[in-house]
């Protein structure tokens, strides 16, 4: 095992696991959301893995893995954090 043991262990209920798996499998899920769900699922299924190992399995950076492990541990959500600044003037 490479790297230190992660400081944010992930514990999921069966409902949370099924929800995250459905996000990963769905064809309409955005790729950023699917990657976040895969990170959280790998962290739960393989608690002995380091962030680098999860990043390699998912195909992303260990910095992103650290960010989403911490965000899930604190907020239990995969949504983006609110952004600073004035609200949009025009709708997308």
C-alpha cells in the first residue's frame, strides 16, 4: 500500500450504496458526478487503499480523491460547493 492511511474513512448505508451505484451506471449522469460517486464507492469498498490507489483505479488525481472523501465525510453530498460572487444575470 502506497501513501499514508486516509484520514476520512467512508461508511455508507445500503441505500447510499445503491444510489451511488445507480449514478455510476446511468447513461445520463454527468461525468464529474459519476467520478465523484466512484471515488466514494471505492473508498467504502476498499478502506485499506490509499488515496493514490483509488485515484489510479478511477483515473484521476489523488488531490481530487482527497477533496471528495473529505466533502462526503462532512456533508454526505456530491454536489458542488456554493460559488462566490454575484448571481448569474442570464439563465444557462
